C-alpha cells in the first residue's frame, strides 16, 4: 500500500516543519528559528511538542482505514536538552501497539548530529471520519 503524502494544515505551515510518513511511522523536521523561541532564546517546548504530536498523529493515520481518523488521548514528553536557533530537529514517531480503538506510540526528537533532545510516548484514539471528510 502506498501512503499518500500528509496534508498541510495551518499550524504545520506556521511552524514550518516538513512531514513524512510511512506504514506505522512518521518524521517531522524543523529548523529552529525566531518563531519557535521562548524568552530564553531556545526552542519553546510547545513547538517541539507540536512536532511530536503531529508526527504521532501521522504515524497513527498511516495504519488506519480511510474511513477513520485519530485524536490525541495523552502524550508524555521528556525534554533532555535545549535546542538553539539554527538547529535542525527530527521528531521520529512509531506505532508500538495498535488496537481497534487506541494506538500507542513512541517518539524521539534528535538534532542532525543524533543528540537526543526529547523523548515521548502517547496514545491516540481511533475515531470514525466525520461525514463528508476529505481524503487524508
């Protein structure tokens, strides 16, 4: 099965990250810039979290039937080091276990050098697509 490219949406466009997905996995990539910084001039945790949440959602959708979508139930994230302006971050998410109603995932965020920036686990609900939903 060929996985279609992930859709673009306003938050992804605003944060400026790329998204790639395959069967049971997805990667979001972003270069830390001014819009991503907190008052201490390092990547804001919310920007990194949004990358991880989006990658987890894309990994989940990649294993669902076309008439289903997903929604975050919970995510636990551990930040391990700061990411400075100009740093390229890669959030790699993969499905650990998939049931009919809940999908469990893990993710890691690394710099291009391989240094670990953050690690996360999460659970996503499998939900029916709303009537008239566009293809994903």
